């Protein structure tokens, strides 16, 4: 079973919740991890939260960064993606369903390849990841 860390901006949670249903499919061996963060990136609790998130990223083999219109503005998403890269995790960047055809990427992944929403492609990329 593949463990997948999901990185997304809180405003996109409803769309990501729909994607999580994939883990209930008997033909798909996925387990999703994420940490919903409602705390300011520079708050007093932020170091503790980063520690908890880093543990979850460490246990995952793949990080999927879901990209919405305002994802590039999230310091948390940028940190999660940067941390995933520094830990050597496979990183998949995917636009959210019904999202725009062009996006601004978070700073840590600018210039990286990303895909428009395609559930079959997402599943294939996750399954092919080491």
C-alpha cells in the first residue's frame, strides 16, 4: 500500500475531500496523510505543527501537491512541498478539478512539471512512484 501525503490550501479542502474517496476503492492501494493547518505559519505553535507534518511526510512515499488558484500564496503548502523534496519524496503536482489551465506554483516548486486534473493519471503517477 502506498502512503500519500496530501498538500493543499485549506480553501481547497472540499475538493480534496472528494479525492480522498479514492482510498475507499478496493482496487486502489492508497492511504492518504495530511495535516489540516489553520494556524499562521509564523505563530508560536508553528514549530510544533511543522514537526508533526514532517513526521507524516517522512512516513509517506509520495507527496501530492494539489494546486488551486491561490495555492502559491500558502506558506504552509510551500513548506510541505519543500520538505517533501528535501526528504527525497516523489512529488506529484496536480491542478484541482475544474481548476484553471494555468497556475502560479509555490516558490519551492517553480519550474517543476505539473499536470491538469486527471484522476487516472494521478493514480498512475502514484502507482509508478518508488
